[in-house]
C-alpha cells in the first residue's frame, strides 16, 4: 500500500525523546511500502533539522546521518500538484498551503495519509482519506 508521509511524522524519527506510536507505525509501513510526499516535504525536513542544529539539539553529524537514512527509504517526491485542488482544499479546511499539499496528494492519488497534525488529520477524515497510525 502506498501512502502520503507528512514531515511531522518523519521528524519524530530524529528525536528519541519524541517517540510516537503513530510515527513508528508509519516507519514500519515504509520498510515495505512506498511513501509519496509533496515537494515541500524536502524543504520542511531539512529546515527542521537545521533549526535543531542551531538549538544544539542535534549535531551536523546527526543531520547528515538522518538524511542518509532517509535517502535509503522508499520515498517518492511528487512534483505535480493540482493547483485547483490545493486551493479548494486550503479554503475548505483553512489549512496552510504547505499542509494542504499533503492532503491534496492523498486525495489525488486516493491513498492514506500519515500525519501527526491534528487539523490536517481532521481535514483528511472529512475528505474520506484514510490515516496511517
């Protein structure tokens, strides 16, 4: 089963003090299944890592190690969002365009979403999108 993977889930894998059952479930799925992500995911993941380097929560080596870990995962970046779909969903659910990009991808591909964002999860449910975890 293919699913959409939100950056909120991925970032739980970096910080051991933030372990989360839903994030671990998504990681288990990712070991045997394909995850799709919107293009913004690439930037979100790196931004969180670098911000946490500045806060001295992780090291440069931790960042590089985690990025190598992710590069070995079965994650496919989707670079063809539906402009109309994003605008419609963004307005309907009052989400940011960034968060809506995950929802739009799940709706367009008719696949479940792995997210820890409560507002995004609620929007997914109202759109009939299944949730992982």
